[in-house]
C-alpha cells in the first residue's frame, strides 16, 4: 500500500506582517478623517445651535441662494454662489473701499497673525476674502470674510487653504484684530452658529453697529454646513 504525505507549506511571515501593516495604516487613515468630524458633531455642532440669541433671529432671516456643489472648486469664492439670482441679498448702500484693496486680520487664540484679507477677490488659496459690498472695517455695517478650511489636523495658520480649520474652537469673548488703513480695530466674538449651505442672509447689512462675520465650511473638511462667527467692534 502506498502512503502519501502532505507537508504544509510554512506561512510567509513577511507577507502576513505586510498585510497587517496595510490594514493598520488604512484604519489609521480612515479614523484620522472620520474621528475629527464625529468629534466636531458631538462636541461643537450642538453647542453652536444653542448659542443663537434673539439678535440672530432678527438679523439672519434664513433666506437665500444656493452655494456651489461639492464637485466644484470651492477654493474659488465665485463657485460658492449661483450667479445672477434674484434671491441674493442686496446691500443697502454702495460702500467705497477708499482705494484700499487689502488689509490684515489676526486671531491670537488660533495663532493667526496678520493674515491678508483682499476685498472682492475670488481665490481662497491666496488670501482670506471680504465679500464685496459688505461694510469695511471700522464702518457701520457687517464686514463679511470668507476663509477655507480642511480637517483640523492639517491646520496651518500660514496656509490659506487651512487657515480657518480651527475657527470652531473660538469662544465668546475671544479677540479678533483687524489692521485697516493704518488703524487697528478690535472685535470680540459674540455668536457662533451654523447655517445651511442655502442660506445667504449672513451677507445682509445692518447699520446699528460695527460687526465682523467670519465664514467657513463646517464640519472642517466637509461642505455640509457653513460655520458663522459673528463679532462686534469694541474700544481698546
């Protein structure tokens, strides 16, 4: 009688560890993207909605236009809005820039120092952008500034692609400084909240005070909502 013997081929430990390494690396990449968004949802997003007060209800009427689709390049501000829509907010007055097209913005708590704000530009890769026909710093009205954001772990206060990634960490009473036309203005954060991407009422003007509004995408790294930081000017 003939007997057959089968010898089990030894497992290649190098391939095994390579597979485990790829799995761990993939899990790390996935969690590094998903965890900050989930943390934002549970830790911050609920808080923002609770911070609204009656001033917000009067000032932001939740009407508006449609922002750009995710498939568009949202580093270009003109892609955030549908052009020539009759529902877009209309400024109450034509505001002059006095020939000044750029100024500086600093947020000490977020280590943002002398970031360039360009009035009426469209490229968020190169600067922060003040939306045209909104009030200039120091004037009565609402100066509206847009900035780009990504996942917070990639935050770099010197990169305009990431500069507003940690804006959600601001607290009421935090300081924002603006250097415009050789004058330094100080603003204090009053409100933080989110709006839907279809809401353009944040561009509207009111002239009972001097306001500053910062806007970016929310949660950071997504285009689901818009984070709104509203500040009011104070004396030094």
